[in-house]
């Protein structure tokens, strides 16, 4: 940035350009990591056929990414505050891009799973600090609302866009290209990050490098994600024991933070009703949206008989609606009505969309049974996500913005993993029970998915009630 001194009431044009260019770089890096989290799902059958994965083994193509990604977000968010968020972001892009190439050239199960785990590490490094950098770039409330809306649009639309690209690339070029496509994007984003993002030194490791605390919380988060994403492959006793171990780590981390001289996470942050409430709402809301995305894709493929490309095309209206509304309207709505009211409105739409989707029958139609709820869900998410992000980051001090950003991203991963595990397990259990009673396969699957959608509706309604009660004291 230029060192020219500006008047207090005017921002020099070149400075404005630098900040918005920096936002574009942050969005590009985020888009790449989010696309990768969703682009794999449609390609899973092709990967299974090519590399010979078993059913349970195939789940590790996703789990190997989610476990380090979800487990490391809080730690690398704090490290970004200490060593410099630009350095952490650029390093994460480099690690993620290199791992993507390894995934793309993988010819064995072990290489692909190992490379996916490294991708998760790089994704966590790049993602954890983005919101903290955004808050520092845009301290003025109205500009921050616009920036958060743009960032949220990229994140939300990227999820649905990943489903489309996954189908298109897999069907036309092969599954390897869902990973290799990250190479040109990653290199361009890294070069832009080095050039555009302002340098920062960070507070230094001496201001909060709590190594024992970091080990405890990383272990707790990784175990939590592992328990959630692998719950369907283990017996109940193993799941309970692993959950108890994760809880033990978490309790030990909390005790450590209470008396450590330089804690990784100051517990006073969690006493913030706004921060804690926003993260709790996000767990339920993201769990709902993951249910829509993954279970909805299964409904289209297994019940309505859609192929990979057709499934991706069916989801395409979602990123279009999300992108248009977030970029063109969300910030204005938040500025006029306040984040609290916009959030509640969005959650009402999400709840209504899921309730409609829970009626999708075995002989359903995309136009009448899928598209209307899809549009409601996309509109609701376009309203709710920027408002919720703004509420969560509103009280973040500059020196802790990376940590708060990492916490918000962590609850996003936990919510998505939990929602997917619960909803997919319920759907499979219901389908299996119906098949055992002689129900026809398509009908049994449709009723299983209906149950999952009804539970997702309850998640959304819970998020609405929680937001209305817990966040109401902070109407803006």
C-alpha cells in the first residue's frame, strides 16, 4: 500500500483498489478450497471403479481431507495472528496446490488418501485466516458488510458450483481433472497473494504459542471430526470410546487455557453471547445445507435417475441465485434492516425450503419437487450467511481476528460433518428397514431421503429459534 497520508474522510482511490483487489485474491483462494470439498462427491463412483475402493474405504477420500482440515483450523488461525496472516494464507495455497497435483496423478488408494490429507492441511492454512484478514482490510461497517457479502457469495456458490464442475469434469475428462484443475488456479492465486496482499509481521510466537494447548485442541478437533465422519463404519462401543477421548482432550484444553500464561484461546472470547451464539447457529444451519446438497444429489441420481452431469446442472441455479443476491442485495439489506433481522428471514426461508423438499416422492419431478425448494434454500442462505458471518466477526479484536476466523470456520466444518453423518445414517437406516419389509428399492430410497430432509428441517428450525433467542440482544 502507498504511504501517502489521506484525509480522515476520504480513502485514496489506489488504496481502495488495493483493498478490493486483496478481497478478490482471498475469495479466489477460498473458492478453490471450497470447490474441492464438494467437487469430489459426484466423482466418487468413478474414483471407486478406477482405484478399486471398497464402500467403507471410499469414504476416506472425503474423510482424509475433512479430518486435518477441521482439526487444524483453530490452531492455524491463531498461528496466523502470530506469524502473519498473509504468510499463512500464501503457504496454505502452496501446500494445497501441490497436494492437488498429487491427487490428480494418484494411481493407488494410499497415494490418493495421503494426498487428500495434505490437501486438508493446506486448505486449513488458507481458510482459517481469511475472515481475520477481511476484518482488518475493511474496518468500516458498511464496507465490511459488502466485503463479507462478496466473500460469502463465493463460499456459498462455490459449494454448489463444485457439484456441477465435478460432474462435468468427471464425465468429459475423467476424475483426475477435478484435482488437476487446481494447479492453474492455485498458482495464479498464490502469485496474486504475494503481490497484492499487504505484508504483516504478526505478533510473534512469543505472544501466544501455547504448544501443549495447541496439541490438545488439535487432537480434540481431529478426533471429533473423525468420530462424526466415520460413525457409520464403527460399532457403537468404539464410537462412544473415541467420543469420550475427544471430550477428555477438550476438557484438558479448557483447563489448560484457564491457567496458561499465554493461552492459545482466551476463554473470555467464548463468554461472548454473540460469538458463541453465532457459531452454534452456524452448526445447525450448515448441517441443514449439507443435507440438502449431499442427500439432494443422491435423490436426483438414485431416485430420479440423473447422471453426473445432469445432477451438476440441476444444482446450477443455486450458485447463480446465491451469487446474484449476495453480491447485489445482501449488504444493502443488512445495512437497512440489520444483520439480526436479515439472518432470521434467511433461516425462515431455509426452513421452508427443507420442509418442501421433505415431500419429494419416488415418482417426483425436478421442476415441481426439487427446483422450488432449491430456490428457497439458495435465497435463504444468501440472506443468512453474510449476516451470520458479520455477527460472528463483529467483536473480534485485530490481534485475535485470525483465531475468531478459525473458530468460525471450525464450527462450519463440524456442522457440515455432523449434518452429513446424521442425515446419511438416518436415510440409509430407513431405506434398509423398508427393504427388509419388501418395499421396492426406489420407494425405499425415496422414503429414506424424505426422513433425512425432515430431520434437516428440524435442524433449520432449531437454528431459527436459537438465533431469535440468543442473538436478539444484539440487534443492530
